[in-house]
């Protein structure tokens, strides 16, 4: 099968399209024929391992010190069709159309993947695809949708509360805006100029262009600040959050020490953690998609053969919402 081999850490062109062996499902696994996958900011961070040392060191110990493990394949999200199931699989059958994630095991930038029916905590999992989405649309939901849901639930968002989402125009943020609206919050979305119209169309009540305005100076106070992109300084934004308010930090790189310090010193809750998602979350998101309550924002799509160009584009930061990779099969 065709797959994106990720053998070294570095710039986009370390990725190579290779012919690798098609996997065979174990008794508890599904063999999925992938039609769409994605490239996220997280994939680019993993590919290059551009993390602070306290994160890159454990990552290297886990994935390989100087190069990634033999036959590593990048990519976390997928949508596709089940081609075969192991003998112990109960809830899926051949031909089911599914969407989901390989989680921290990666491997979805390929024609096929085997995933367990019942995933471990960091393994992601799959569910039946939303009936009203294409494979391309469905592939974008598992990562951004589940991560946004994870953090908004931690923030205990309530009807009428004011939430500010920083970095609202990307994969997590575009789902975050729509989910916060679904939970009946008043949403302020912060991102760059080109993404503001899109953010209004997906439901943001207010938008702030961070290239022109510093939201910490405008006198607004929020119940929750969800910093998706990790660029807000705690000390500067303290005045913008209620006394008993909550900071949610999806990207705590470089902010861990300050976050812990703020957590100790102030009445504000600071929540920073790695998001994990369940199959129930996928089913919850599917229901919202099918009811028309949330949709996906797709900026561009590239064929699997142009994975290097796709990574380069994601690294520009211009991506609005999601970037899809389409997977064509010779025998399709
Ligand atoms: N905690 C976890 O478990 C977890 C899981 C997955 C991912 N993450 C991390 O979460 C981060 C966001 O992921 P994502 O996939 O949503 O990224 P993304 O799709 O790249 O979106 C990030 C958005 O932030 C905007 N942005 C950049 N600088 C900004 C600033 N100074 N102020 C406000 N907005 C700014 C970007 O737009 P412009 O470039 O146009 O400004 C972009 O729209 C990544 O770093 C990822 O590693 C954390």
C-alpha cells in the first residue's frame, strides 16, 4: 500500500511516499480502507519534534531518539470503509463507513490501517461516519472536534457564560466556537484578519483580530479563556478573566511553569493537559453534525502524493480550519 513514511525528524521534505506492506487485522481489529485523512499543526510539530527540551526528550525516548521508528507512518485522523474485521470484532462489519483517529499511534496517512475495535486511552478509536458528511469532511472531526469538546467540558461551559477562544480559526478552534455556541455561551473568537469572516459565519458573537487589537486592553471580562494556541501571557490576561474564572490551555508548551505558578497563586483555575477522546465523544459529535448543529471548515485538500506541500502549507499558519488529504485507490 501507499503510505507516508516518517523516518526522520525535520522539515516537511523528510516525509516520503513509500510502498509498504498492507496490514492484516488481528482478532480484535478492523482493517480500514482510508479515503481521507488530514494534516494538523500537531502532525507538523511531531514531524519536526520542535518542542521544548522537557517535551522533546520524552518524545524521542518514545518514538526513537534520532529517527522515528522503522516504518513509522504519520497522521492521526481518518475516514474510510471497513474492508475486513478480526474474528472477535462485534460492533462493526465489512463495508461500514467509519471516521476516527489512530491517536498517538499515528499511521493514517496511508491507504490502509488496522485499528482495535476497543481502543486504549491514547489510541483514538472509530465510529460510524456521520451520514451527511463526505469522507473528506468526516476525517476532520475526530481531532479538532474531540479536543475542543474535551477542553470545553473541563471548563464546564454554561448557558450565558462568556468565553474567549484564542486561536479560534484552526482545527480545534473552529470546533470550539461551534461547540461553545451549542452549549449556549457567548463566544469571542480571536485570530488573524483573514479568518474573522469565517469565524462569524460559524457562530462567533464577537471577533478580535489579534494582529490589530490586544483583547486584554479592551475591558471585557470572561468566565473562561480557552487558549488553543498558547500565546496568551497569564499575567497580561489576568485582568480579562473573572476572579473564579478558568483558563484552558490546549498548548501549554513554554507556559507550564507560569501556568503552575498562576494555579498556586490565584483563585483562577488553570487547566492544561493532553486531551483524550472516547468513542462516545465521536458519537456525540456525529449526532451534532447530523442535526446540523456543527459542521467542518475545510481550507484546502491535497492528494496523498502531495503530503510534503500539505505540511508546508500547514506550517505557514494560514490554514483556516482543516486541511484534508485525499487517498485514491487504484482498485477503487
Ligand atoms: N493539549 C492537547 O492535548 C493538544 C492536542 C492537540 C493539539 N494541541 C496543540 O494545540 C495547538 C493548536 O492546534 P490546532 O490544530 O487548532 O492548530 P491550528 O489549526 O494551526 O490553529 C491555530 C490557530 O491559531 C492562530 N494563531 C496563531 N498565532 C496566534 C496568536 N498570537 N493569537 C491568536 N491566534 C493565533 C492561527 O492563525 P494565524 O497563523 O493566521 O494567526 C490558527 O488559526 C497546537 O499547537 C497543537 O499542538 C494540543
